[in-house]
């Protein structure tokens, strides 16, 4: 069952105006709520599951924290690099491609993860699951020429 106002939020989230404004507002609000809740929640989790991803900067090598919507799975999490339907892949996707070992804060727990970019049928199945969770992803994909990146995060790090 949909939460009250969910259809309206999804409709607004699909617009180009939202894509211009949201990247400046949503992450800042999520970071503030995450800090105030001591890592237990994000503001955006009122609509979608979420986490804070800490990657290593592809160029800088510095830690980069990004609040993101996620799709929890039995074996980890899916992340969709939609960038709110704006051109260009979001920076966090470049960071994961360069440094797939990362950390997430999920429901108050810090978890080491390894990321893998999904391709082919595995990506297609993940994309269908993402669309079922958040239909505006279809509008985001329609606005951009690039294929939106989808990653699977799995707990733990591979042996070195």
C-alpha cells in the first residue's frame, strides 16, 4: 500500500524542475537528519530505503560521503546512479568504479561493502526491481542518453 502523498511525490520527483533543485536540497537535508539521528535514519527514508555511502574519491583519494536511496536485498543492496535524471553519471559511481571497496551507514550500522557494476540480464533484473520501488527512475532514464548505472553492494571485503 502506498504512503499518503506517495504518488504526488513520485510525480513531482519525475520533473525536470525537481532534477534541478533536488541535488542541492535533498542530500543536505539527509546529511543533517543522519547526523541528528546518530546515523539511524535519513529524511528521504520517509519515501525510500536509504543509506549513506562512503567511497574513496576516484581522483582525490579522500573519503566522500553521499546519502542515497537503496534497494535492500537478501545479499546486499542495489544502488541506482540516476543523478535525478541529469546528464552525466554521479561522482559516487566513478568513485565505486575506481575503488569498489566502500562503507555504508544503514539503519545505524556501519558496514564494509564491495560494489560491483551490474551488466546484462543481471542489470535488467535489478532495473526492474528498482522501477517497482521507485517508478520515477523510468523518467530519469528517458531524459538522459547514458545508461543509468546500477551497482550491487555486498557486505564484507574480498581477501587481499
